[in-house]
């Protein structure tokens, strides 16, 4: 049904499309965040791969129309892979707003002890007084911060917003180890 050459060409197209679409997805997110230099280089690699792959498919589509399926599947898979890669990289800055009825002081103290700057506001919620914690942080720190919030107040309400520009990012002086560093206990 398929000869080896067609299958290898299709596989190469599929993998190359995963690469260029993944790069494109990450580049788009980085562009929105205003990181122009990184976006420039990613766009260069993305278009080089795309031109090579598209020209291969266009030149062979009459003879081997199955290559269009490899192209399309690589594109679809590349979107998913790009989103997953960007989530792992966690580029950018966010604003985390935590609203709590009873644990504002405890939450802010715990986060501050771990070096995370927090601003706390007193407000009025639907059922009475609340505290709003305002935390400007790196996206990669969000996981451990939310773990602390959930541990102290499982009923806390929070909102996460994308921050395009922040005048000064105060990085936590302590951040729990994550990923491979947590399993090896390296510091």
C-alpha cells in the first residue's frame, strides 16, 4: 500500500510540522507578552521549516496526495504540543488576586515568609468583609503560590490575569523546588 519512501517522507513532514507549529504557538504567546527579540528568532526558524515542508508537499501532492494528511496531522499535533511546551516554560508575568473571608493575614504572612511580595486590601464581599491579596509574580511561581493558598484557605476565590508590563518584578527569595529538582533535593 505505502512504500517506505512515502512513509518516511510523510513522517518527516509530520514531525517538521509539529516543530514549526509548536514554535509558532510559543512565538505568538511570546509576541503578545512583548518579547520581540525571542519572537524574531523563533519566527525565523518557524518560517524556514514551513517553507521546506510546504514546498515538499506542494511538489509531491499530485503523485502522493497522502502527504496532505501527514501535513494536516502534523499541524494539529503541533498546536497541542506548542500549548503544552508554553505551559511548561511558563513565560511571563501574572497578577494573582486572592479573595478570602478569614485567612488574609495568614496567607499574606506565609507568602511573605517565602519571599513573595503581597499587597492586601480590605473589602466588602457579598456576605461581608473580605481580604484581597494582590500578588504580581512570574507564571512559573504560580503553582507553589496556589498550593499555599489552597492549603490555608480551600474556599478562597482567586483570579489570574496576564500582566504585560510590570515596573519591577520582585522575585521570591524562596521558592519550593519543583520538577526534577524536588525529586533530587538539589538547591
